């Protein structure tokens, strides 16, 4: 049968295809045409963006409970598989019950399918207990959809896969090895699609690590992050049991803030309040994990948080910051110029470029070579991190985060400081972590010693009166002081953190059972320590004279120490 262009191109419109051809079951057990929800629309947009770029589609989908991510993924894969010869789709679920539930979604699509525009019907189909086969030509099993449990790490090694859906991935028994085995059967082609979705289970598991990597430009992760909040689901609302005015008057301060931030209705807040009390037993932490409003809420700490969660969550996250690298370019005549080059992947994330006359604080933490996994699973060594804050407002303007050797870290920190108007720098000097080597590299890059933090001669000395020893020395006494300084400015909202990675590390910085404040197991704290060091600049270093932005670097002798003494790194 010949199909005209209007029908053909209309059929490619996935939202229209779902609306005209597919049937879903509502929470009230009614069968209705499938209209894409907000989250399903954003999933489709994310898929299309990657295909438009000619990239294999790889999406990691962090979600609240019951927001129809599985149904949205199933509709896309049904559309792709049933109407394209030779397409193989695999769905992996964490339990046999989930296999049955997911298969019913696909079977309903098949059994109640309505031909598009009355002319595009399904090909010959064979339905089994956990799979659908679609025939093309003489091949009765040309395309298929199979649903299985994720019970073996060897699944997928014997055949080709074009589409794969890892449903509730955090709850697999061996998620990382299952993913590796299955993805080895998926070609690195734009027409392939892999979707990992789930509600967070615990910090430090494979899902959490993949999500964090997808947010960080320096990781070069192929997975694109997608988040769906509880309030984006149209079903998450309840009729009020009291008059609206009475309910409005009963709102807590937190509920009023949520209402203003996300433009929530009273019915949505009623659903939230009912769910917290009845489904989560009044446990707010459990509600946030099961029904997060932000990605940061999804991954909550299992121990006592060291920093104030409400204050951190008030800070506006910027997820589309510029990413790139600082480079030194020769401009002739023995001169060099420092330039920022935006790239797809880069170590330096910028929220605000340097402004003329502004003073900036740079906290520099050199990687110590520690592994967040503590030797279990894939290595996850720590990072060298630089945090740049506006000295007047406390706003985070840039983050440098990369795995670098100490000397390279120091040279990059010097470039970053010069780029931000010769920022004042506080660097950790611990010899075991390469801090001394980092500080030496900063000085060797002709960075003015007067702009680098010097420790007081003795603990009871006025911190404004500097000694001749450079860098912050982290000890059993000074480390709690460092963390407390950061905690104080967070609670005063004297700093503003835009970076999602930094916010996540602040939320997973906990007090362990022994009373020590540190990163929860499986997590990093490099951005936290660097941020605290930047706070030390603001709170303890005298303000220098205003300087002009310095983007041209001249080869000249190192600037002498203005105090007339040697600078010692001890």
C-alpha cells in the first residue's frame, strides 16, 4: 500500500503516534489514548537531540517513583521496533514481577493498537509470554522485544541489541557487570538507544557514580542526565480535605518555599503532605529519596549531615555553565596571552567570567591519591579542585576539577588565579597529598607570594598577621576549624554555590559514627575542601589593593616578596 508524505511524516511524530495508536491504563484502571506526560516529552527530546548530533543515544534517567518513565520508554521502543525490520530490543527488570508488569505495557500496545491514520498497521506478529516477534518478508522473527530479569552478567553476549532499557537499574544484584555485558552487544551507532532509569537507592553505588559522571564535563561520559521530579507528574495531586483557605493557612515555611519555587498548587502540596505522613511514616529523608524535587535530594546521605541541607538547597544550581580550558597563547614579541576556550569537555567550569576591578578568592586542593571505593570495584581516585569565589558576594564563579599530578595542578591553579584578576589563593600544603609540590609550582609560575595564604606563626596569633609559612596545614586541630568556617558561611548564606557536583558533595559530607566529618563512603569531598579553603581567603586574608584583569603574561623575573623575607613552604 502506498503511503502519502503527510501520513509518512506524521507517523514519525512520536507524540502523535502515541496519541493516535497506543493505549495506556490510568491509575483508575481506565484505558485511554496515550498522551505524553512532561517527563515523557523531555525523554523524547533528549533522544532526538542525540540523534540530531549523530551520537549513539545514551540516557540515564533519575526519577521520582511512579512517574511513567517505563511507559514512556516502552512507547519509544515499540515505535522503533515494530515498524523497522531487524530491530532488536531488550528490557531488563530487577524482578520477575516487574518483568510481568512491563510486558503487559508492551502487550497492551500490541493488542489495542490502532492503525495510524487508518492505514499503517502492525506487521505480522507472534506473542509469547515475555516477548513479541515482528515479521518482515520471510523472516518471522526479524524484529523483536524481549523482557528479562537482570539476573546474569553474561546476558547479551550472544546476539546484537539495538535498544536496551535498564529498568530500576539501582536495584539489580550486580548492576555494573550486567550493564557492561549488555552494552557490549550494543553498537556505537546513532540508531542505537540505551536508557538507564531508576529511583536512587544508595550513595556510592554504580547508578550514583554514573549520574555524577554524567553531570561532570571532565568525565567525558556518554550518558546524558535526565531528571523527573515528583511535582512534574500530573497524577501527584489530591483533592483537599478542607477549604483551600484553611489549607493555605496551615502551610509550613518549607511548603510555602516549595510552592513559590516550583509554582505548586495546593492539591500538589496536599499530595506531598499525605504521602510523607502515610507512605513514608513522617520520614522526610525517605520521602526525598523516593520522591525527590531535585537530583540533589534523590541522593541523600545515610549518616548525619555536617552541613545544613535547607541552606544548601536554597542555592540556585546552574546546570548549563560554560565548560572549557585555560590556555596560554603566544602573541609575539615575547608576550603571551591567557585565554579561555569553551569545549565540549573540559576541566574548568565557569559560571561568571572575571569582571574588571573585582577581587576573587581561590581555594586549591591537590589530589591525595585516595580512592573513594576503598579498593572495592572500579577505581575512583580523588580530584584536584580549584574553587573561585567572588570575594565581595561569596558567589561561586568557577570550578576547576580534574585528575592531575601535583605539579600540573599548581600550574593550572596559577593560570586560574591570574585569569581571575590575580585572585588570592589558599592552597592545602599536606605533603602526602602533593600540596607542597602544588604550592611550589604556583610560585614557580611567577604568582605573587603576597597573594597566597600564609599561616599564623602560632595558633593564638592574630590570623591577619601572617607568618612566613605558606599554605593551609590540615591537622587534627585545623581540619575541624576549616570545616566549621565553611559551615558558618553556608548557614549565613554568605556564599552561593552554583555547581551541582559541589552541592552533591556538600550533601554527602557527613559525621561518621566515630564523630569525624568526612565524605560518605563511595563519595568524594574534594570540592568541599577546596570551597572551604576559598572561604579561608575571604575570612582570614587581608584584602589586597585593587588590580586590573591580567590576561597578558610577560616573561619576567619572579616578583620579590614585599615583606622582605623568604617564603617557606613548611
